[in-house]
C-alpha cells in the first residue's frame, strides 16, 4: 500500500481537480484508491455515509474513486463564519471555533486525528492520493502545520509540487519554493507538475528543463487547460456570470453572492440545462429584473448575510421580483432568510438577538447549537430526489403546513400560499433531473434537462484520460508504491 501527495505553489493551482483526475485514472487502471485531505478550509461541504461532513472537493474525489464519501477523507475541516473565526470540524463533527488567537496552537494538536484517519484509509486501498492546502512556501505557517509538509513528513508520503502556469511566474514559483522551504521539507518533494497550460506544450520545453535544472526535481508532465472542469461541482471559486450564447433566449436564474455563501455548488446543475442562464450576482450589482427565479443559497452565518443582503439593496430587488410575479427558492440559510424572523437567543452566530427576514414565507427560525447532518431522499414538486441536510436551527410556522418536500414521511420546508416562494433545508436536490425539470416547468421552461450525475462522471473520465496522455502516470504509481 502506498501514497502520493500533491502540494501547490499557491492556492487555486488546481490541486483538487488533479487529485480527482488522478484518482479516476488509477481506478481505471484497477487500483483501489482513496482521496485524503488532512485539513481543508471551505464552506462547501457534503454529508458522508458515516453521518459527518467533509469538504465538497473530497466528496467529488470519492466519486472519482468509485466509493462513498467518508469523514476520514477530510479529518479536519474549517468553515469560515466571520473575518477572523472559523468553525472547526474534526472527523465530521463540530469541535468548536478557531480564531486568530488560537489557530496555530489548536491546529498543531490535531495531527493525531489526521494520522488516525490516514491509517484507516491506507488499510482500505492500494494507493491514497493526498491533497495539500495552500502552499508549503507559506513558511510563516510551518509551525504546527498539518496540511502540507507537517503531514507529509509525519506520514512519510512523497510529494509532487503543482505549479499553475496560467497565472504566470511558474518557474519562479517552483524554484522559489525550493529556495524558501526547509531542506528536510524539500527532500520530501520528488518532482513537479505544470498545470493549466494553454497552447502547444512544446513551447514550454525550455522552461520545463530550466525548472528541473534549478530545482533539482524531475518533471512529471504538463497538464493542458481542462475544459471538462466546468462540469464538476464548484468548491472555492464562484463563477460570477455565465454569458448566454449569441442568438439564444434563455430563462434567467439569479443567485446573489452573499459574503458567507456556502454550498453554492447546489446551483451547478443549472449550468448544464440549455434553456437556463445561471447568473451569480456579485456585490455592487442589482439582481436582474428579468430573472424568472431567484435562488437564495446556503449561508455559514445567516444573520450576518441577512444584514449584507440589506446593505446591498438585494432585499428590495427580491421583494420587487415577488411583486412582479417572480418565483423564489431558498435553500437552507436562504430558506431561513425567507421567513419573518431569525432568532439566535444563545448567540450561536454572534451577539444574541432576533432579526427580521424577508417575510415572504410565514415561518420563523430559531437557531440552536445542535447541527443536523443527514443524507435524505424524498419527493418534491411530484419528483423524486436525493440530497443531504446540514444546518443548525429549526423553522416552523403556518406555511410549513404546505411543505416543499416529503422525506420518507417527514415534512421539509415550506411553500407560500401563492406557490411562488419555496424553501427547503435539503442541499444537493437540484442534481435530480426530474426535480429540476419540475421546477423549470413551473417557470415555463420547456425541453430536457441534463443528467447531472452522469455528466460529472463523464467529466472525471475525460480528465483522467487527459492526465494519462500528459503525465507520467507509470512513474507516479512507482513513486507512490516505493518503499
């Protein structure tokens, strides 16, 4: 049994996708593979088969491996909930809060939990593909590190360094990493990958060889720009706007990008539907008046995002949209915002108190410390779906007598008396083609919708095939399995 770890010269160099693609490539070669990320920071999460939560990227990587997502795949998850604090999730469950004052000391104490999960995964497979976080070049964060070299050295896992050529300066990024990190950390790096190359890779041959000469590390290949990434679930970066194809008229679905937006990959299936134009609305821009549906997404801090919505004037846009006959769907935190009030008597999200919601659903929410984490199946709008709940608080009121969904006999969510405002606590339900088709039919959108799960699986196969073509997979396997 072996392992290989991908670390990056910086954030957003494409590690998550490369790990997913490599996992699928190894699976196609007949290996039993598991993904692993010691520490992640993201508000996009998924519920696992063992009833916990992990980063959305690791859930995707589990799909690439052909296995169920498990909390061992991401033992430490930090979910930012304010500028200087994050909720700490360990082995899938809330452990407390990390702030700027206790971040380093608390993080260093989690290495044991990380190694426990890693050893359990190793026992299940032939190869563990590990994803680092940020960059080992952030030497100011090296003390107490569990995400990059702190883990690699503790677990004795060889590392490949990923550089992003699309952002420029990739030679300096890779060679500079060698220059600034500790020599014992540098010894863990066995080679590098170049990612996101546009054009003819032969044009970079001289630069590639110069990196090898200056760093002393061998290159394992140059990965081209992967168009199929667009079909994968979003993790850390929100695509602000999707431009309509010239000459087409499509139904606009709009979603405001709130400061603490979470699980925005819920909306990704709309990107594949030919009759839909999904617009993610950034701060400073109004919600389009032509939108047929406004989706209020999940939030890591509902009350703070409610205030941000009012500061942007989006509450005015949403109420005007409703007066014009438009439809609104709130998911999780977005559902809570649609109600009359959100009460936080115990100060779960901040100072204790109660704030007004949008008042479009006759329900109220009371936040509480207990967190619901559960996979669910049900029926909504006459269509079957699957998804997961991940929320704090309970919502009730007269409109909940018209539930949005039935979850095995249990009611979920609410629908307004006019049928145009809907709220649900279930994430991931829009991946269901029948449910999405039923929702779009209410908006007057005709035609088929894409099979989202199949599209994701096909994208993983396509990315794996590209990695087989452009990376020395044989050498990577040999490195992972070397004693």
